[in-house]
C-alpha cells in the first residue's frame, strides 16, 4: 500500500482530471489539528493526574510546610508572652529602680518604638506564609528593641549605684575615736573662751577627749592631702588633712602624738591613721577634729555619727580588708 495516496483535481479548461503534486507543507497543515487535539488531551490527563495523585516528594513538602507554619504560630505566641514579660520588667525599671535612683523614667513611646518602616519587611513578600513570617519578624524586632533599651537602662542605674557607693563611703561620717575610747567631748564647734589665750575665739572643730596614744580613724574614704609635723607648741601640732573627693569635703585630725600614714595615700573609713596626743596649741591630750567644705569649716556634728562599740569594731575590720566593690 502506498503511504501517500495520489490525489486528482478536475480542470475545467482541459476538461480532465489532473494529478495533484504532493506538497509537504500541505501535509503538515492537514496534520496540525490532530496534533493540537492530542497535545491538549495529554495536558488534561496530566493535570488530572497531578490533582488526583501526589508524588511522595509533594506529600513530604506539604507536610513540612504544615509543620513550619504550625511552629511559626507557636513561636509567635511565645513572642507575645516574652513581650509581656519585658513590659513588666520595664514597669519595674521605671517605677522602682529609676525612681529610687532619681532617673527620669523612659517613656513608653521609646520603649515600644517600632523598628524601621514597612519597607523593612518587604523582602518577605510574595509567599503564602508571608503574613506569619512578617508577624514573627516584627515581634522579634520589638522584643530585641525592648531588650536593648532595658540593657542600656540598667547600665545607667549601675553607673548611678557606683557613684552613690563612692559617695556614701567617702562621706566623713564616722566619729574618729572609737566609742569605747572616747572620754567625752571637750569642746564643741563655735565661739568659746580660748583655754590658753583666754579670749573669745572661734573654735573650728570638735575636741574629742581621749588618752594619749588612743588610735584615730579616718571618718570617710579619701586621700591624705596634707600632713603637718609640728612640735613647736603652736597651731595644730601634728595633723592630717584628708580630702574626701566629694562636694569639696575634707577632714582634719590635729594635736596627734603620732602620724601613721603618708601624704598622697588613699584611706578608707575606719582606717587607723594616727594617735591622740597634745602637740601644738593644746592643754591636754585630745583630738581636734574638723570638717571643711571647700576649705571652710562647718560643725562636724552635722555629719558625725557615733556607732555603738560593736558597730565600730565592724567598721574598723571593714577598713582592714579590701571590701566588695562595684568597680
Ligand atoms: Zn579644738
């Protein structure tokens, strides 16, 4: 059988049937509708197959997708809880710590400030899970922002604590003679007749009467800025001046029998610095104790605290050991 059948066409001019020559192009044109139909049919079959049956790989991907979405939702819920905890910490920070240390509270507008604009999350667009991924990203940013602000806030408070710790330790509040050793207060701050000169005279300190050789202790942390050794029977005699490094405060210890510290040395409250004597312009063994603010004396009783003998022992012991420090 011939594969290509010959075709004939009637010619009205010659009144004859003439054989039509074979054309490949015409052949293809005739074939076209069949091939289109079969392609479409094939495609429909394939789609039906895909819709009805899933490949194992597709099944796995679908399951994994579900798993990821479910866990993203759980992470989202946990971030909401974390945010609430941070909110409570912020409240405590504002109304307890910052208030206690006289710091301005941090406004919630700063604590809850959003991070960046909407463009920040644009790269997450275009997927079925975009919403949940964006939500998690936003919440994470918010939590991180709050954590950073909280951390900075604590830095400020720790700095303030260190400052206060230094301030409290430096204040010249300790009575420089042990409670057990102090006989009496011989003379107070103010105008009084001078025991030697006999005229009314401003007495710039507090006279703490105690036997010669009684230990004298620094009233607050500071630096020894001046030591005077004077056995001429005038003025302060042997004396120590300690600068406390805050608010221009310094303290002077005069008429000492011995000086047991060097100029420039750092001292702690309760540290042994010398012994009671009667050097300088003095009639009997006592410690002449002054507190000065920027070089002008004030009444030491405005600062001085007399601890009980037991407390005094503890303070002296504390001064002997390097204590716990914030810096
Ligand atoms: Zn005096």
